[in-house]
């Protein structure tokens, strides 16, 4: 077997930095648009920040509203051979 040389035109550190930058910019745009919407409704900047923080903290809490019993199983095991 011969060894192949893989050419990667980018460095993983640079790629991780660019992905982190993309996440940061996207989140700042989201907070900016939502904050602008709350301010146009009539909330003060302090109330807008409080609502955004409460939204982000509350998104980590999952409260189930109801449980549904099913007759047919939801998860089925299937074996496929090829």
C-alpha cells in the first residue's frame, strides 16, 4: 500500500476560529434583532435584556406538558442485510 498525502488548504485552528466567529456573529445578530423588536414594542432596554436572559436561561428547562400512550410502538427495530 502506498501512502497518500492529503492536501488540506486550511488549518484546523483557523477553521475552529472561523466557526466560532460565525457563531458569535450569528448570536449577536439574533440578540440585536430580538432586542430591536422588543424596543419597538415599547420595552425599555433593561427590560429587554431581562427578557432575553430569562429566555436563554429558561430554554435549558424542559417541562413536559402531557404524556401520550400509544398502542403502536414508536420505536421499531428493523434488521436489514445486504
